[in-house]
C-alpha cells in the first residue's frame, strides 16, 4: 500500500496535514481497519485552494494540445499502476476481484481513452457571424467524489477538468480514500504541474463543506447523495459558484410484454445486484405486466439464489459486502420496512447470509407485489435489493416509472425496438438503456429532478468545466 496515506498532495508535493486527525480505513469483508488516513480541516483546504489559484494563472493559458498530451501521459501512468489501483478498490469497498479489475479500475482507463478520442474533434473556438465564441476554463474547481465507484468518479472529473484548463482540489470519500492517493501519484508521475491538482482527505463537514463555501472556488462538481447535494448547493450559493451534481437514483426497469422474460428478468436481477447494489443508476424497480408477475417472480428468485455472497478475494464470489456498518444498517432497515409494508419476500431478507457472521454482507433480496407507494419502491436502498412492481399496460408502466423524485436512469426491454424507443422518449431520466446495451463511456451521464444537474462523460464532461466567452466584433 502507498506510503502517502497520511499526507496530502498540495502544490506538487506530498505534505503533512495541518492537524493530527486520523481515520481508519475499514475492510468491509472483515469489519477491521487495514489502513489509516490523515483527515484535513479548513487550514488544509485554504492551502490547497491557494495553490490551485496560483497555478490557474499559467495553466489556464496552456493550449488544448498541451493539455491533451498531459492526459495521454496520465493514461500511461495509470496503466502502470493499474493492478495496485484495482487491489486497493477491492479492499476498500469489498468489490470481488474480477469486478475490481475489469470494471472498477477498468472504467478509469476507459474514461481516459474516451476523453482522448473526444478531444480529437472538440471545438474550442468558433465564429458566429462577427463574434468569436471561445470556450475557456471555469477556474478553480472542487471535486467531491463518492465511495461506490471511486476511481470512476475521480477520473471522469479530474481528466476533463485538466483538459479544460482548470486547476482543482479533490476530496475523495473518506470511506474509499486509498485509490485516490494512488491516482495522485499517477498524476505526479505524469508531470501535472504543481498546484494544478491537489488532494485533501477528510469527511464532508471538515473538508467538503469548506471547499463548497470557499470564495476562491469557482465551481463544485459533486457526486453523492441528494441530501449532501442540497447542503453543498446551499453552501455554494452565497458566492454564486457553479454547482454540478450527480445524485441519487431509483431507476425503473420496464419489461414490456413482448420480451423474453427468462433473459430480461435474469439480466435485470444481475444488473440490480452489480457492485452489491451500490450503484446510483442500478435498475432497482423492475416493472412487469401484471399478467406475467408470477413468472417474473419465479425467474427473479432463481437468479437471486444463483449469486454467491462472500469475501472479495474468494474466487467464486459474485456479491461482496456493502461498504460500511452505516450502509449495512440502512439496507437492513429498508428490508424490514418492505416486509412490514406487506411486500412479498421472494428471496433473501434481513440478516447476513448463512456462514458469514462477520462482514457487512447482505442477502440478495427480491420483493414482489410491491406497490409504488412503499418505501422500498421510493427510497434509494443502495444494496442488493430488487423490487418487482406489476403494471396494467404501457401507459401505466410509464406513469409508475416517472412517479419518483429521482430521474437518473431508466431501462426498457422490448422485442420491438421502435416500441422500446417510444417508451424511452416518455421517461423522465437522464439516461435510458434499451435492451441492456454495453456501457458507453461517451454517452452523457447525469439526471433529471433530484438526481442532479449537468452531465458528465465525453464532450459533456469537458463542457461542464468551461465558460463561454463571446468576443463581439472579432470578425469586423
């Protein structure tokens, strides 16, 4: 493990924190600490922001080609540390080894590759009549990232911010902080100039809040809960800084009546349970025709029972633990609520799986006969818990899907592609996935309603860190 966990990366160097506060990093498979990080305060935030502000003067004047070359070196250094990053994430969040190597670390590589492709055709300046329209970096940005897909959210913020010409301070989740230290080492090895990227560890109140409120921060890019997103927006409001948010979700998966249910239900269960259910865009509400509800329930039960819950390093594990004691307690409470509200428990339930007395392990759980007003149909559970909701017809399914405070993602399964497209257009969600497509690093990602604002990935990721300047009369 890295030697820099007890330091912060500020102004191009690994430095001691201002205070002495520490936090343990817990292995969710064992509930035991395996590392420790320093945690910062306003003094560390002020130091990092000042470094980023100084660096902005020169870094903002570099050319896009220079910044693209820098990101290309970042990709090279990332690949050199790839195995270490995957291993760190596996330990921090309990991700099974295959998931950690192929997806958790792999998604960071794919974001960097996609960004480089996007930059090849990105237009930084254009003329509109006699006006020159120019895209310039927004300034010093605060990047606050979550624990569930940690390197994904770090890379999809840091890399486009670099390309845009911004300087930044990153506060990763204190639950999964070690991969961020490794990524800071990647950036240092790639030659990112001093002050352009800064890393301060800590929790929300100690580091996140002072970053969001800091008068020298021009923009906050935050991924996390809707509750925390509201607090960040309130803290940012007095200085009228830009706030870009990707928040919670309760995504509906509409199985239309013409689909192959054996395939569609099984894939839906597996998609819901991926990353132990800890994905903001997971298809956690499965909507099925009422006439085929019993069939869907039986397929879902078999699919859930096929999963093997266990430690991240066990070769047959398909579901690791949830990330923390807090998360475990929340998932258990919502499973209890589903039972109390009268949903039919098809698989799983409260408590740990048999034979797993220690670790934050959750039984793969499926509820049937769920009504849209139940808590398990409305609240983000963030665990391997699927709710199956019957509907009358397509119009009813669309209405149920849209009856949510969230709008991050939705899923539509249909044998008739045109029918699936028509339904997709009716759904109030930032991303709609038709017939379980491959993940697309170039598709816009972000939500409607309380799932946030703005978009990430591809050109949208770059644009989120840019201001638009019009030089009027430029072409006279």
